[in-house]
C-alpha cells in the first residue's frame, strides 16, 4: 500500500479554501488515477473517480471534502493592509497572530494577521476577544498600489492558513492543518487503492467534494450525477480527549479507532447501514467509537437526500482542534478507518444493498 503518511502530508499542506480547491484536486487526481477507470469533475469542481463493474450493480458513493476553512481578500486599505472575509466557521480568537498565504494570479504571498501590541493596550482591550472585522493581514506592502502591482493581490483572492505537517515528536500523533477533511481524503485514497485489487460487488464512486464548509454544495451536485444507492461519508471527527471540552459535547478520542456519527445537525444515519458497519468492525475485532453532536454538518446529508433517499453514514477520523491552524489526528485511526470502510464496501452486493434500502 502507498505511504499513507506522505499522502496525509501532501494533502494537509496543500492550500484549498472553499471555492478554490484546485491544488487539492490535483493532489487527489494524481493519487486516485492509477486505481480507477475514469476521473471526471462536476460543474462545481468536485472530483469523481469511478471503478465501474456493471450497470446492474449498486452504486456506492464515498465522499470526502477538499475544502478547508480560510479567508478571502475583501479589500486593500490605502496603507496596503488586507481586510478579509472569513470562509467557513472560524472563531475570531483563532485568527489572531497567525501566518497565512494568499494565492494570487501571479503567485503566493505570505502574510500575518496583525494585532496591536499589548504594551499599548488598555486593561479592557487585553481582556477581550478581538473581532474579525477589526483584524487585518500584514503582507509587507508599502501601500495599496504596492500590494496590487508588486504583489498582485486582488479582492476575492483566497487566503489559506500556513501550517507544516509533522509527526508530533516522532510519534503517531500527526500535526497539521485542514484535517477537516484531508483526513477523510486520505482514508478515501487508501480505500480506493485496496478496492482496486479485489473483485467488487458494486460500482465505486470516490468523490472529493468542493465547498462543504459553506453549505455542502459539492456533495449536492455530485450526488445528482452519481445517483448513489449507498453513501459513505469520510470525515474528521470531533475529539473530546483534551482539557476544556466535555464528554457531553463530543465523545471521540484519538487512537481508539474510527467513529460513526449517530446524530449531527445535518443528518441521522441509516440504521441498517449502521448495523453493517458495526458488524464489520466486530468481525475485524476493531474498536468503533460513537459520537452524538448537537451541531456539525457534513456531506452525508446531501447524499442522503439524493435519489429519493439514499442510505448514508458518516465515518470519521477523530480530530483535535478543528477549524484552526493546527489540528491533531492519530495514524492508527486513519489506518483502521481505511480497513473498516474497505471491508464494508466489499459486502455491499445487490442483495445486501436491497436489504439496507428496505423498510418493513
């Protein structure tokens, strides 16, 4: 099997905010092409890789989204500072004092989100969260003209976090940005590689979607094209194994295996498909975690709404510190998710899919 750590590194470090996923799409295209029959895109830019067996067999759609949360250039001040629009769900306090890269038509421009020095702050300022509308990026420009002509910055340019991948202190905890949802993309790549070498009872559509962070848009359009009989979404989970978060808020832990969402604000999983995942994990003697969340939204919801109702489930890699410059996953969880999903798909023959889709 391919080096999953190198795949994770290449995916994590690629910039790709919602609506600007082309660099991630290129990485995924290179990864998936050797193992599939066709690779196409939909009208929004979601990548659809297909292992085609027979028109009479069920279509199984694997989805994971390429986009990450980031910023967009709103305008440039006369002094050459960048005011921005947030893309996706950011906490204001996670934006301050971080490094960013602006992808312009002429190249990459690095910047930092500036903040007034504490030496001159009032006591009130020191204790409050600075709102995003008062923040800015410093790109070292002399003025607006310099930012636009020398650096090539324009309104609408995407701004991605800068964060280097590393094996945290040479262990199996993996530090990087955008595990939401580059972890899911890595799982997809491993599953497709495994399934390309076996006799499949179904057609596989591995879909790397766009614009999940701004409304599950790519999953909507790609599901219309694929018309899946079964949907399996591969996501980053919400870990709760660190100080400051409670078990009531989330229930996943790193290093204890993949998880399935039993509830989030966008969908409930199909119970028959959930049972199949649980049975498969048991057969593999693999620990399976569960998460019940009040919030969250994920691409499985759009697959679920397609084709008159598609049985769908969300399988996750537990993740700490989502929607920030630095998140952590565990290598064991990635490898186990790959194994679990691969075995589930191998069971999805016509009879099994028919039973999953039947309510009596």
